[in-house]
C-alpha cells in the first residue's frame, strides 16, 4: 500500500474516532429519552440501545411545560439577533477591510481583543445598563425582548469574519462600481454583500446556535415565565428535590430540533463560508 494511502487511512480513522467522541453525548441523550421507566439509565456497563423504546417521555415533557410559547420566544430572540449581527457586523467590517483612515489597525486589534473578554466578566455592568434603560420583561414584553437581543447584536468574531471575507474580493469590482456612480453604501449593499453570502450564512449559523442555546443571560434578565426562552423553560423540567432525567433528556432533544433544521438548511454554504473567512489577513 502506498505511503500516502496509509497516511490517509490513519487520518480517516482518527477523524472517525473524534466524530464518535463528539456525537456520543447526543446519542446518550437520545438513548435516555427513549428508555422506559423500567430501564436503569445509570447501569454499568451502559446500554446505549433501549430494550423497549418509547415516546412517552417526549409526550410527558411536551405536556409539562408550554413548549410552543418558549419556541416563539426563542425564535423571536434568535431571529433578530441573527439579523442584527449580519447587518452590524458587515457594516463595521466594511471600512476595516476597504477604507483607509487614521487608527484603522488600532481599532481592528482593539475589536479583536474583546474576544478574550468572557461575557461573564461584563455581565454585571451590562445588566445594570439593561436595567437602567428599562429593557426588562417587568416593563413589557417588547422591552424584555430588547434586553435579550441588544447585548448580543454584534460581536468581534462576526466583524472579523466579515472583514476577512470582504478582503478576499478584488478591489477592481469596487473601483468599477465607483466609476458607474455607486456610492459607498450601494457598493456595500449591491456589490460586496451578494459576493459573501457563504460567510453571511456561516455567521448566521454560529449566531443562531449561540442565541438559541443561551441560558445564563435569559435566566438572569427574565422574571416572567411567559417570556422564558427554551433553555430557561426546559430547566423547569427539573424539580427542586428530584429530577426525571428521561423527561429532561426528551425536553432537551425537542429544544434542539430548530438548530438542526437551521444548520441543514444552510450547510451548503457553511464550509465555503469558513474558508472565505480564513483567507487574506
């Protein structure tokens, strides 16, 4: 067997093993959700395939909390967070990629430096700002949504990703648009954005997954149960003194269905978008 085939074989084996390690928690969650009350979910050695698969746990989880309301809240928050991220990140990235101005590099590196600051470190001042601006659900639902959306409306990762994508586009296209009479906004909107659709899709996927799965911030800001997002609502499946892990696993699986659908809908853009964002520093 040629040397490059042997190397490729071991590379594929390694990738398969890593993939199994990554997917194992999901398989365990699915196994737990499908097991009946007569099966021990903590037995050793563990049994992944249920002896008598049942959907009763999913029915119990669905009837125990108002999933439709939580779905609606999560969808509203995730949708507007994604839209704002795409617009604001691309607007901020455009001058960093295509314009020359004093302090450009300093500005860019300052933005990048914020990636190293965890949200937990700035959570308290952000909460106080949200509180002072009355962007909480105790005022009304609209302000409650704003309190969940605006703190995540733009981030350094999105700006960096869009800047890299804009820099990969030949400047000749931009110069030709200037000659044809386009202004800066028209070039951004009509020339550059259509050419970086894969990167926009990649940013949308990352933002949607992050927003949909966010637990800490909504659990701090929200007080009205009717405003709960799915991660906070699913937490209600756990009792104060006991927990039915079968129902919790079922509720968790129900909550991640939109993430899977969203990713499958945009997966054809995902790899090309990641590659676009990785070229030309």
